[in-house]
């Protein structure tokens, strides 16, 4: 009987020790998670900003710039963090993962020309093994400008999407947005934020 009681006391003592170790591990994991989910604060002018936790390696800002009476430009500012990169919209090879901008209803507004970089910067050329050609990788923050012409003076809402494949995590990113005109005032907003 004494052996049985000693065995139970020993078993209880060991299980309490394991619970204490597991509790300390859980507390350390919670501290690590809290440290990695700080929010990134944008550092640029008045734009619609999508603040994303640091575990997401990019941030997108959109704004409308007036050029002339019916001519405007969509300004796209992309900030990259933690070694993130994507294929340049000006890469010479056709690739589904390339940075693109699409507007769904071009009856209300027409895109003028193509997408342009506001400030030119260097791009990294890497050999693309599947087609034995090089791709231009963007691995720094960039600002793009897409001019457009309004075809109406009425109130409207036009939807569009920015798409690109984000490396190194190899995910297809879709950033839906809408351009609205209400009482002749243009606004752009990232949908879903």
C-alpha cells in the first residue's frame, strides 16, 4: 500500500512540473506573437492608406491627382518590407504574375497611355529558369501614375483591381479599388478596407 501511495505522489509531482513548463512555453509564444504584430504606420502624404501588420510585406496607397479639366491620374504607391519583391509592369516577358492595373468600366473613364513610374529607379534582372529569359524584379518601394480621362460629368462608381505576384511567398495579390465621382468630386478607395 505504501508503494502505491509513493507512486501516486511521484506521478502527481511529475505532472505538476510538466504543467509549469508548458505554461512558461505558452507565455513565451504569446510574447513573441505580440512583438511581431505591430502595425506599420505610413510615412507619406495624404492618401488612402491600408495599414497592414508587419507580417504582411507590403502596403498600398492610392490617390487621385487632377491634371486638367477632365484629365486626372491615379497615383499608386507601393511600399515593400522584409525582402518582398514583384515583377515590374515593364518586364519584357509576358507573365501572369506581373504587376497590372485593370479598370472594369472604361465607358465612364478612359485610361490614357500606360502605367508610368513617377521616379525611375533601378530594377534587378534575374534569369528566369522556365523560359531562359530575364525578369525585372522590383524590390524597393515604388510610385506609379496612370492618367485617365473622364467621359461623363455625372456621378459614378468605377471598380478596378491591382494584381501582382508577391515573392518570396509566391502569392497572387488582388487589391480591389473603386473610383467614385459625387458632385464632381473624385475619390479613390481600396475596397474591403
